[in-house]
C-alpha cells in the first residue's frame, strides 16, 4: 500500500486555493507534528536528534526534522502495533516483541510534506515506521479540535 491511508490523525480539507497554497508550500514553513512507532531501539537519542536536524537524504532530496521526544515504546504502544492488520506493507515484516523485535516512540515535526517523507527519513535512519499519527498541522491540532 503506497497511499497515506497508513497514517492516522489530522486531515485538513479546503476548497480555498490560497489557504491550501499557504499551508502546503515549503516556503511557508508550516510545521506538521507526528508521532511514530518505529522498529528497533534508539540507542542514542542525541545522535538521532542531530541526524534529523541536519537532514536525511531520500530519493526526493534531503529533509530535516525536529525530534521533540524519543523513547522506548510502552507496552501499550507495542500491543497496539501488534493488533494492526498485516497487509502488503512494511508491517508484514514485523515480528512480535516476544520474538525479539523492539519498538521505539518518536515525536517529531517537519516543515515540508513530501509523499511519505516522515516514513522515509526515519527508515533511512534505521528505524522503519510501523505506525504514524499526525497530531498537528500548523497551529491546528487534534487536541484543539476535541478529537483524539
């Protein structure tokens, strides 16, 4: 599956072209905040922050991200990942934690929204995304909308 249906959370719809251009164009610097559950242990949080801040190379260019939080995934977060349906996506290669697979939690912001960019930059840092949730787009957040 190569669509953004693998990402949960905030979606914005608009028929206002000027607003859409303002939100989407990279020059606007509109932050998008994500929470990700990724494979593997993050052994050096400062190194991950530095690597993402300096930019990670992808096939579409080099993109930076700001890490707001990085830590081992909680048992509840891992259990939630384990309940996800398996399909022809990166999830199909995930093994259960009982078989030795570990997961980490990363909360980060990006200012450019290329297709699957968050997934690609984290993967290129050695941590494939198994769950991705968009919390905020600019100054609009799920918490302010009363959703979860």
